[in-house]
C-alpha cells in the first residue's frame, strides 16, 4: 500500500473485477463493428488499419490513465466515467464518409475501454 492510501475495500475489488470483465468482453467484440462500418460506407476497407490503430492507441492510453486515476478516484466513479466514454464512443451516429468523426468516436471508445481494462 502506498503512503497515505487507504485500504482497498471488497466493494472496490468487486467493482474493478466487474469493470475489467466488461471491458475485455467489449474489446473482444469491437472488431465486429469494423465490417459494419465498411458496409454502411462510413470508412473504406483501406482505412480499417488506421481505424484499428487509433482505437488501440486509445485503449493503451486509457489503460495507463486508469491505473493512475485509481490512486485518486473512487473505483465506482472511475468505472461509471469509463463506461460513459465507451458508450458515447459507440453510440454517436457517424454519417457516411465522415471518417474523421468515426476515428474520434473509436478513440473515445478505446479510451473508455482502456480505462476499464486499467482498473
């Protein structure tokens, strides 16, 4: 335990395990969305690699940030905020051909998922 840090409660542990489990499930099904983006014309097949790289960068950044925030924030609040980012990134409608907005949405979803993984 770090100096000045309080003891971890069973509720915090349960919340962290639940949040991490949800994140891993979501991250496992995220690539399924990519085919739908191509079919609806939101992105060309040639840009899928870039889209994936943007999302993976968001996941990596979110994971690192999540580990740091655990020392400062209550676990439950962090899980709620991360889940909100993940949901927002997945639910923002993207018009056909709006590749920049799609990249931003995938980055947002990646950060939210990464925060959950970091927890």
